[in-house]
C-alpha cells in the first residue's frame, strides 16, 4: 500500500454533519452548517475576530488584498519560500510582489531583513501596501515583531496561516489570529479539510463584511441584480462547511498526531548531516509536514537520492517549496536575502506526515532512510 505525504483523515463526524445538511435541504447556497463552521473556528481561535468561509485559502488571500485596497502599481512583500496560492492573488490585482528570505533559526520570514527594507523604502517613499508572511509548515512567523513593524509604517499585514491552524505563538495566541487578517486553508492535504475551502479571519468587521459582499458577486441592495463593484463567486458551499465542521471536532488530536510523527522521525533519524526544522522557544508548530534537510557532504546522499529511493518503495515525499524568486513565472523579480531559502530547497525534503499514517508505516519510511544513510558511500 502506498504511503502518502498527507491525506484527508476523516473522523466519522463529517458524514453526520453532511446528513444534517441534506435533511434540512441546505445543500445550497449558504446555510446553518456554514454559520456553525465559521463560529466553531472563531471559538477555537479564542480571539476577537470575524471568520468568513470561502471556497479556498487563495480566495481568502485575494479578498484580504482587496480589503487592503491593493491594486496596480502597489508592492506587496512576501516570503519567497511558500506555495503559489499564497502569492498569485497579488498578481490577480496587478500588484507586484517583492520576495524575502527566511531566518535560518526559524525557517520563517526573516524580520530583520524586513525591518531594514521597510526603513529604506520609507526613506524613499516607496512603502509596500501589504506584507504577507507565511507560517511555514505550520510554524507561526514572528508576529510580535511583524505587527509592530506594520503598525509603525502603516502597512497592512496579512498572515498566510494556511498550514498552521492549531499552532500557537507568543503568550499562547493561536496561529490565524495575527495581523489585519489571516488566511486558513481546508484543502485536502492540510491538517484538517473541508474537501476544499478557506476562511478569512480578520479583526476588522468592515473587512469581513466586504469579503462576504465581494464573495457573493458584489450584489448591491436592490430587488434586481445591481453592481457597482467587481465581485467573485467565492463563498464556501454549505456541504463543504459541514465536512469542515465535523473535522473541527478532531483538530487538536490531528495536530497532536502530526507532532508525534515529527518527534518519532527526529528520534530515529537524527545524525550529523540531517537537520529538522527548528521550533524556536515559545512557538508551537502544527508540524503539518516533517521538514528536514540532508547535507550530502556529511551523509553521502542527496535529497533526490532519498526521494527517489522512497518512491521505489511506493512512499511519497516532496522537496520543500521552491522559492518563488526562482520560479520561471517570477524571473527578474526583486529578492532580498542571502539564499537561506535556496539552500533549504536544494537539500530539503518533506517526509510522509499524514495523521492517519500508522506507526508501522512510519517505521517502514524510517527503515528505508536509515538503510540508505548507513550504506557506505
Ligand atoms: C495550501 C496553501 C495555500 C492555499 O490554500 P488553498 O486552499 O489551496 O487555496 C496558501 N498558502 C499556503 C502556504 C498553503 O500551504
């Protein structure tokens, strides 16, 4: 049986929630399951925020950027090492992304570089409209520093928390509560899934109202269809929300399992030349995917040697995100950093980390990796 990187992991509650939606014929468009899903996420986050259920995390980012009034000619500063869905909406709006490197101590956005560049940009009167840091592999960015910088320079802060629902940071604040807004994703490979979906979390009521308006084709109040702004069909279906609602009941146990998987890999595979993603003090990551780097000069094998060997045994693993400034689409875009992200991409591998993986399956992954590392090279 194939071992996957990260699969949907149902609990059994989801089907009950979907059946409730069917029984009341709230199959479409909106309905009580969607309201309950939004409420359940808000309650989980335990903060003074508004939640808007949308068709994807990317849609949530698109609408946050609309709420920030990002448009042609604006710059948006982003972590280069991230998933395309966390960047593309910048281009949908005709704005230009500027890419930033990671801090080797956390593998999340390097706030020192951001601070320096904000000072330069401010002096030259070319501040960005917004900054989008990514909670990489489920680890919260340094929000204390970023929130202070954003407030100081009057720049919007939108946190990409697509991978970090269930994580926490300074003073136990939950990931997904930072900045002006945060985006969550319930795509099939995330910690929990609604089969597909996203939530825009924001502390601004106007942003939540605007997002709901834009996500339902921007219909002005009138008996006929009246439009004075450009909208989208971005609302989350009530059936998908029902699945998400069932998954919320098991969120904490899913995160606990992913963390357990990370620790088991770490206990079994730690040796010189293998580095696990660090977790700075005070942060609690979801460990969405166990991310490691393999230094071929110390281990005698490359990341690709390990990935291809695992594939031969029907085990799926994947390189870390390819930094956006290295993508053909973004050739020539400005990048600030020393290539920490480039080195993580060259040597980095995500190991199978699904919460439904059994100990036996994980032992198999560990066994094959140990074997290739022990072979004389
Ligand atoms: C999954 C993901 C997204 C996009 O979420 P979708 O729901 O798939 O649109 C954005 N950013 C990051 C970092 C992600 O991992």
